[in-house]
C-alpha cells in the first residue's frame, strides 16, 4: 500500500443520513433522473413533492442508487433537495473528497462487490449495511484531490473522444443510407415501376392448430424463425435460434422457407424488419413474418436493399393499419411499388451497394473498437487510482 494511505471501511469515512419525511418545497431526485456512469442530473430543480416519504439531502452528500437495474448511478448534488428511498445520501467526513468517493463507486471492483450483496429476484437491491463494511483505502486529502484532478481531465478527454467516435459512426451509417436512397430515387434510363406482387411470391406462416408453442421447442432441429432472429446485417442468427422437431415442421401446411427467400416482419415495433434467410435452407416462420420469394426477374439482394432503404421503409406508413399494435397484411405488401431495372442492371446495383456496405461495416468495426478501447481505458484509470498507482 502506498505510503500515507489508511486502511479503513466505508462506514468509517461516511455515514448514511436518512432524514426521512414528506418534503413539499424542495427539488426531487429519482433514479431515472441520474445519468448512469456520469452522475449528471437530468431532472428539474423546481420544487416537487411526492406522496411517499423521501430522504433529504444537501450539497454535502453523495447520492448513491442501490437498485441494481440502475447501475453506477452516483450523483454529487449542488442543491438541497429530497430523493427516492432507493437513493442513499452518503455524507463523507471532512477528510474524504466527495469526488473521490464518487469515482470509488464507479470502479469495476466496487460495482462487483456491491452486486454480490444484492438480493431480490425482480428488482435486486444492494445491502447498504454490507456496503458500509467494505474496505476503503483512504489517501491523504491532497492526494485525493490530485487523483480526482487527473481523472477529471482524463475522463473529459475520453468523453470528447467517445463523442467524436459515435458521431463518425452515425456519419458512416448516414452515408450508406443517403447512397441507398439515391439509388431508388435517381433511377437510370430503362427503369420501370411495378408492384411486389408481380415479381414475388408471398407465403404466410401456418396459423392453424399445428402452430408451435414454446413447450414444443427443442435444442436442435428445424429452425423456427421469428423477427428476433433477424440480425442488423440482414441475415438470420446462427447463435440465437428456436428449433422445432422435424415431425412438427412436417405438420405445418405453409410458411416453410427455401434457399433464396427473404422474410419480412408484419407487426410490432420491428415492423418492416427484413432478412435474407441465409444461412438457412430449411425452416419455418412465425406468424409475425411473411416469406417473400423473388421470381426470376428480381434479384433477391436488390429486393433486400429496396425494402431496407428509406424509400422501402416509407411504404410501411401507406399500409400500416394505424392500430395500437402496428400491423401489416401480406396483401398490403404485395401492393408496394418497386422501381426496377433489368436483371443485369440489378446485379450491378447490388455489387456497388454490397461493396459500399462492406466498407461501411469496416468503418463501423473500427469505431466500435475505439469505443471499447476508451471504455477499457476508463476502467484501467479507475483501477490504478484506487490501488495507488495513478
């Protein structure tokens, strides 16, 4: 241990102050108003009363959310207010910096320790009595301030770098979307317009008495495909898939895929979600999907790019029934108008779009790696800070 650091416990360097009551003229802080990891307050400082009893806090406190779905919610208030009883106001003693304590709560080792104290199946809660007994390495106050200064500066730089990487990620996606849209709006010579019903066959799933239920799923067998199995790259998942027996599959009268098919989502929040059935050549679809089987005059990848383009997605609004649960009928999808060049030109368009998509995916991979590296750097800095190595 570094010279000058003391071994103590959290309960010896701060106390939980539960000044509980009904407060009517103070700002309120709920868990949903604390931003994860940053601790930024995203609520209002206008007075707000709630019916239940709450805890009072001041700018001397650190607010810690103990409800485990709300990981790493640690706030340093700069106003007097009251908070949910799922938030514990911790008051550090004079030789403990609030900022130093906040960073301690955010490090991985602390989070894992706290998680281990949590009980409750649906909404686990940290055992704060156990947390107060955790070992706490306390450096001298000037050293705490030095560490906090380094972390503040580093985390500000990391946040700027993350914002830049996330913006570049958005720009890469927007570039592809823009090009995809231009393909179907700035059509070349010789393009015509037709409907999907004239260039595709459609097949709904079997919705009769043989429709598989969860109790009939098996670990391995014939794929039973639903919208949750559609991946962002327009293929079906190899690792997350439901299966039914061959016997159950044979009992279905319709909704059986063939190589070269596409599946299209007809209902719910994922309305219009589309995939090629790759890598599967056998399987059946749930009632939320319809099978599209392109005829010889239509390249299946051309159809996929059209349906996932802004133009294709825009057609959903024309036929959505407007109910509380968004819903389309297969007959409505057959009426979609699609701009169509000859088959040779379709192949060229697909080749160009596939090449651009590959480049965009490569860029996205790089940006995701950068984001992961920045997160790893934050964790490393926090680890070093509380082991005396920063």
